[in-house]
C-alpha cells in the first residue's frame, strides 16, 4: 500500500515489516529526515502507482514550507520529478478521473482540472471555504470543507480564512460545475481531511475490538448480517 509520509517528505510503501519503506522523494529533498520540509500532502494514483503529488513548498529546510504562505506550492510529476505547476494556492487532494487530473486549492476554495501537458488549469468552481478531501461518484465531486481556527498561526491570514467558518461536504456536478448539494456540521466537526464514497451503502459503520459489538457482525461475499443476541433466560 502506498502512502504519503509528510513528516519525512517522501512517498512510501506501508506493510507489516516496518513503519514505512521510503520509495520516492522530490528532487529538492536531499535526505530523509523527520522535519516536514515541504509538507508533501497529496498523491494521485494511476494503475496502482503514484503519478502526481502536491506539496506546500519546495525547500530543503525544516518546515520551510511555512514561509510565504499560501504561495510557492507545487504539483510534481512523480516518474520524472518534474514540477508541473508552481506558485499554487495550497494544492491538495490530487485525483485522476477518466484520465484527467483534478485537485483542490485549499487557500482559495477553488476546484480545478489540470492540463498537465501545458502546465495550466481550469477552475470548475470556487467554494466559500477551506477545502481538502476529494472523491467522485459518477458525475459528482464530493469536496470537504473545514472550519479554520481563528487562533491558527499557520492559516489565519489565508485569503479564504474569513469565509472558512463552517465544515461539511459540498457536492459539485462535474459536467456543469454547479453546486447541487451541501451537508454542513453545525458544531460537532471542525476539520475534515479526506472523504471516500461507499457505493450502495446507506448507513455504514466502523467496528473496533474495544467492545463486544464486533462479535455480532457476520459478513459473506454476498451480504452482511447481525447475529441474534440470546436473551437471558429467567
């Protein structure tokens, strides 16, 4: 399984042998160190391997990405190491759908489609919030919005900061760019980092082993069941 290791500024394979196995780093990162040098934050996969990554900087010093926010951010082609786009407004969540590259600009709320051949992009819509986390279902993009903390030293001066007052999910119709639905959290959630679509599920849940509930869940290739609980005999 591939993963973005932000602290070490690299892409890595994750298995049961080590915490991670480094496999790729940007050319401007000279050695691996737990210093979050460029804040590598997003990865677009194609045919099971990373094709593009986003980062919030291109420096080789500890947390150098924090300088000059929100500009100076990059989109990198992994196989060649080439920087495709630079001076972006906090790129995040790159995704490849039908051979096209989409990503989010967190600092401006823009959802964009990238022309990787020409190094340009088109804005699909500009949402009124701090966005990160992108998924697609049919002709619809699901985009996460986060509420920014007013005392955040990193994000309080972003162009979108005054508008980023709520969190939730916005649905955009991809062919037209129109907003067709919103789900907002009033108080229980501030930050959302990613989203995934589970087709055919109405009310999915996550079980852990801290309670006994997981023992009642039965799964087969065709269906899922709950075991009947035997009532205490009098």
